C-alpha cells in the first residue's frame, strides 16, 4: 500500500504563520482525499520539549531521529536523508535534496519574496530560501504554488513549471467564543507582524479612520513593536485559537490586507468566506485571490488605504455588496481542491 508522508515541521515553528495553517489544513485534506490504496502520514523533527501527541490537529506524526537544526542542516547540505514513505510532500521548501529510485517528492513554494522583496527577510532567510527553492525546482518531481501570480514569477526566476494549488477555509473557523471583548466596530488585520505585511502603512492610514484597528498575529522579525502599536491605540491580540479568530473575524467591519508581497493571502479568503468586506493591496496574488470581490489599493499608499477603508465603513450598501461578492468568490476555494494537484503528481509517477 503506497504511503504519502507529509513533512509537518512547520506546525512546530516558533511562529508557524500562514504556512503553518497551510501545512495542517493540507495534511488533513490529503488524508481525507487519499486515493484507494493510499495512506497518508506525517513526520516532524525530534523536539526535546514536544511529543508527537502534543501537535495540534495532527494524529500520530512520526518523530525523526534528528532535531530541527540537524534536519535543516542535513537537507541544506544536500545529504541524503529520506523521511520514509513512497512519496513525500514538503509543504515548505524544507525538503529532502534527493529522491531515491521509485519514490516521488513534491514541494510547495509559497511565494517569490526571497527574490522580489529580499529586504523583508533576514539575509540568512533570503539565502536559505533561494537555495532550497532552486534545488526543489531541479530535483523534486513537482513544485506546487498557491496562485498563478506566483507560478509566473517563479518560472521566470528558476527553471520550473509549477502546478497551481490554492488554499481553502478551515472548518475550525466556524466556531465562536462567547463574550470575547471587542470594540463595537473595528478594522481587522491578520498575519505575522513583520515588514512585508504593511502594518506601518496600515497604522498610518488608521490616523484618518474613526474606528480602532485590531491586529491578530504573532510578532515576527524586523522591529514591528507590539508595545509601540499599543501606545498608538492599536488592539494587538497576538496569536489566537481558531474559535477566537473566528469570533474576531466575523465581528470585523472590514479586513485590511496591505501587504507588500504575498503568495496567496489566506486572511483575505477567510474574511470573504465569513462575509467580511476586504480592502487589499495590489500585490498580484491578493488581486488574484480576491478576484474583484474586494477594494484594491496601491501598495504603500496610506492615504489611498484610508480612503478605501472609509468607503466601506461609511456605506452599508457598499459593505453589503462586497460581503456578498466575497462569499461567492470564497466558494471557489477548498482544501480538497488544493489536494488534487498533489495526488495527480504522485499518482502519475
């Protein structure tokens, strides 16, 4: 019986971010859509303070004999270490450098930020991602990307013809936490607090919007200071559980997604599915995902962002029409559809 092994290490990262959400959701959907005769399992590195049973939402991942740094180092150096199974899917560029005979490997590349916006990553992060993505394009049996925008950008940078596999909306976001203390009306932004998310532009725009800003997401790198944001009147909620996120999301008057660059922009899709109007930047992937169901503003334009937010906040009719368009657009995406290219790739080998 052939086995597909998913590398679930991103779930244990200090800041899992959107790629962590992708890893968990895709893993569950792959298990639910496995073709007849296939089994799906997962693996993680050996963490001294974490057991397999403690990994949220993943049943029984196998623990590899290497700790995280060693696993990253072994694969970065190109040493042959296969994590098991007949086929492997790497939801991030952390992937085996070689594919044994009779096995298959697929790798998801989420964006081209290491090339297009290197200033929004650490130098180490830029070098590592460029190296691992370039090697995946050369050695893996297939590379997956979340949008046509990323497919076009990546194929112009490295020699690869990627398959497009979008994202979906988690069923866990249908929950709710009663009594969660929130402002009566607010603008919401969701994502890791790091430079490329455009938080600085959003905070500047909010000086001209008469409702508060609520931020959901863990601090990343790059000096986005939660304490300073709080001093400027921003409600910083940090990392939330799925039911808490669902509550905050559904209560928002509008979601702002002012990112400089994205590979997909999962909060945009999640907001649209929840019937929340969306204002997003003109980052190509966000434009593609929103599909005309949101308001697009130029990246870095705080004045334009403020104007678009006020347009939604000041017009109930405009907000309603955006919410309806968003729900329709979101219905075109699902995690089950995201699995189809993965199975196509591994079954045809």
